C-alpha cells in the first residue's frame, strides 16, 4: 500500500545583512520580527557583524520585509 504524496517545504539556512543594530535589544527585536513569520523556525542576530542567520523556508523578500517593518535596513 502506497502512502499519499505529501508536499514538504524544504528547510534551509540563509544569512541576511541588517544595518542599524547596535545592541542586544536590537538583536532581540530583529530575531522576534523574523521568528514571527510562519516559515521561520529560528533566527540568530549579531549586531557586531550586522549578520542574521535564519532557519526555515521563508522567502528572502519576506525576511527583508519583516526586518524593514521592525525599523531596520536589510539586504541579502
């Protein structure tokens, strides 16, 4: 007996650059904005390198929009 086909979205890791983070609170704000997206499983920001590592299957444009909505400039 065959199992029905299930569509699975692949999880991936991507790093985006976020300008304007200057402290741990900024990191938490950016991480929270990204983790509020349904297709993000984790986000880890580092204000010293301006980098945010994001796990999940969200599209890059969704990530950039969430960061912009939180008040920061982001690029991929």
